[in-house]
C-alpha cells in the first residue's frame, strides 16, 4: 500500500520557534484530517516524543516516529527513529557513521538553502539515508532544484518534507511510500527508494513571510554560533 508520510514537522514544543501556535496533539489531529499515515515531530535539538503521544497518534491511526532536527557543525540534520543515547553521541558529522543502523534514518532536510553549509553536508553525504525536498519554496523561487540531480548522483532517495511551522503548510510537499504500515517496513522502503515525491509550491502570504524570517534566523544563528566555537581561543 502507499502511505502518506511527512518526517519534518515542528510544534510549539520547539525551543527555537516560539511563534508556533499548535502543540503536538493538535498536529496529530490535523495530520489525521489530511490523511497522513505516519509523521515525525522534528523540533530543533529537542525530542518531542513520549508514550502518551505515541498512543494518541495510534488512536488516530497514525504512526508517530521519534525525530529531531539536530544542529551538527552548523548543519541541520534530521535523525529519525534513533535511540536517544545515540542522538546524544552525535556532535560531529563524522559521528553519523557510528550511529547508522537499519532501524533509523538520517536525512538532509534542506541541502541547497541559504546558509545550509551544503558543501559540508555533501562531503559527508555517504552517511545519509535520504535527501529532503523542502516544501518551503514558491513558484519562481525554489532552492530544491539541484536536490534530485544530487540524489540521483549519490543513489539516494528523495523524500518530501514540509518543515511545517504552520498547520496550513501540511499537504504541499510529502512522500508516498510503498510499504506496510509499520516502522520497520517504512524505513526499509525509504532505504530501498520505494518512494514517490509529491510537491507543489507554497502560496505567497503572511505565513510564508513568517516562515522565511524564522528559517533564515535559525540557519544564520546556528552558523554564527558554530563558527564562534570553532575560532574561539582560550587565553
């Protein structure tokens, strides 16, 4: 069966984006309304995942994956279904090779977006399981254009990621996955590239302007903080 999936969504539990108005439970409700089969909450450097959330999603016939958008060497990386202890051990991009396994996914969320350190991510691309196609683009502005050729070159699947900060974003970009409705089958299908990217540009409106501001702010802050640490000298 083809499952509708989105593995990059933020909620009000995110410590960085304090303008988000919906919590994890409201997200699950909306995902149910929009026909999603599996989702992941990927807040910045913060795990939003517990038994109560998993049970609530299950009641809505949705599989909730453990997820996080972790900043590693100034780069944003999506870690899915990974043991929290392993997540804690990832402090450098080279560390990804030690935590990879068949039960988790490591994804590049927005490879060619401004300040995304794409050169550094491509240098370590062999440690990733998939490349994301972000919903954050418009009819005449799309930083995803080189994602598909890059993924083809490195033989990686492309999955649709909403990177949603507003519930209205859900449904513009997502993934259809040919798999059974369980975590093991979904992960295996992605690694085997049994996926279909579904995407259309976002409308130009106030929400998009807010997302643009938040996205650029988070990326720039992460890059600046990383470089401060990198070039900090102890007297």
